[in-house]
């Protein structure tokens, strides 16, 4: 199993969610995050430009069986990309085991 963590633009969340559902990834966790990165957001208030280093994004945490890794990553890349600095990052790590709390079942079947 793989854990795919993606940090994306909030404005692309609906597109990414739809793309993940289309490839059969129907369960994931997400939350709003603030971070620092290469993108510099500026705000204009009453004609004065203010620069902030805090960037608002959405973090997704998705656990999939090994055979869904590439299709999941491709769905995120295709749906989240604008081609501009600040589109986000994807990180992949190994998951050693998973358990379903309700039944106590373990392994890859818990993801279905």
C-alpha cells in the first residue's frame, strides 16, 4: 500500500476530487493548510500592495493499493496543474499495514 500526500491549490480541489472519483479513488482525507513556498502571494488593499509569505492550500491524504499508485498520481497531476509556480507537491510513502476499526480486518482489503 502507498500513502499519497498532495498539497494543491484550494481552487483546484473540486477538479482533483472529481478526477480521483473517476479513477476509482473514493476515500481520502483532506484539510486546509498554510505553508511557505516559492510562490509569493501579494494582496492589494486601498491601492497599496502587501506581500505575504503564508500560502493557503489544501492537503490531501490518500492511501491506495500499490496497483492504484500511478493512476492516482496521474489524476492529481492532470487535475491540479495550472502550469504556474505554486501548483503544489505530491509525496509518496509506503504503508506497512492498515486496519478497519469496525471489523478488525487488516491489509489491502480495508481500502475497499
